[in-house]
């Protein structure tokens, strides 16, 4: 499938949603920043310098291989909201769920996600780990943390990529089981959930898109492929004056 994007009005108007619909590759290291706005759990971004980007953001990009000594166990994605920003109620319990199996694209030709073969991802939050594979499907995640009294949250997943069950993933430690995973794009889908005294809020689905060994153009193309159709919330963010449309043609 080929995606075509049309921008209908001035760029300044679309800044609140530009990150979600066109510039995801420039923000590959956003933490996921939850907001509770008008009874909806939304997700924006918070970069490592503490600079926020407003929701909605639904595609988050990260890299394997940034640490040459431990390339396949990065501490991403983060779930991070600053004090007094996201209107999160103190004491509410934040958790996550997994909505998909592990998907893979080699980077060759047009973007087409399929099976990762024998590759696995272990997603660790605190002491709770979940395994994603070619056929793991949707599964319950785990608790992240309670919102602090100032409305902030800050926790990080560890996302570990393995070439196959039983393979090691840390090079240079004399581990005979080490096998480097195939280069390519690895992606999976999550949602956040916020339980405030029995009232449950659930975010829109989020894509987590990891690059291993490909250039940033391929990473960007994969992330753009996963950007959803504009939602009514996005149109509200545009103030009804702008619309970025994504059409799918065979």
C-alpha cells in the first residue's frame, strides 16, 4: 500500500499534531507522556531535555545498538510526565497492555510488516516481563506506577531483542549463545491504562518502532507507515481550521 499525505492549511495551525502525523522521525527518543484531558487518556512526548510535545502522538521510535557494549537491552520506551503538566490525578494507577505480536520489516522495498521469524522481544517493567514473538498476540501487560502527588510519573521499560529462543544478546562477554538479531525494523503495539478510584481510562493504541542496523530513512518510512488516520481529537487540536489527510491506495 502507498500512503499519500495532503496538507490543507498553514503549518502553524498544525503544530499540535505534526509530531504524530509527519515528523515522527525527528523525535525518535521521546518518552511517552500521558495526559488526561476532558476524560480522555492521551499521549504526547517528553524528550530527554525535558521539552514537551503535545498529544496526540501515537508512533514512537527508538534504536537498538546505541550502546556498543549492550546493544540489545535499551531502557526505552520511557513513560514520563512532568509535575503539574498532564492533569493526572494523584494516586491513580498507570499500567499498560500489549495489543499485537512482534512485527518485522527488513527495510527492502516498500514497507511491509510481517513475521520476525524466531526473533523475540522481552519487555520488562519493574519485575514484570512479557515476551513478544511472531505469534504471541495481545496480552495483559503490568503495572507501571502510581501517579505522584505532583501529577508526575517517570518509569522506563527495558526492551530486549533476541535472535531466537535461548540465544544470548550481549556481545563480547564470552557467551557462546550470543547471536546477533537480523537487521531491520521491529515493531509492536501497546496501550496505556489509568485507573483512578475505579474509573478506567485507556489510551489510543501506540506503536513502538525499533530500528536495528538500518538507516534513519528506513526507520522514518516504517514509522510513517504506521501513523493512523486523523481522529476527531486531532481535528479538535487543529481548531477545525486544518486537516492533514492520509489516503491509502492499493
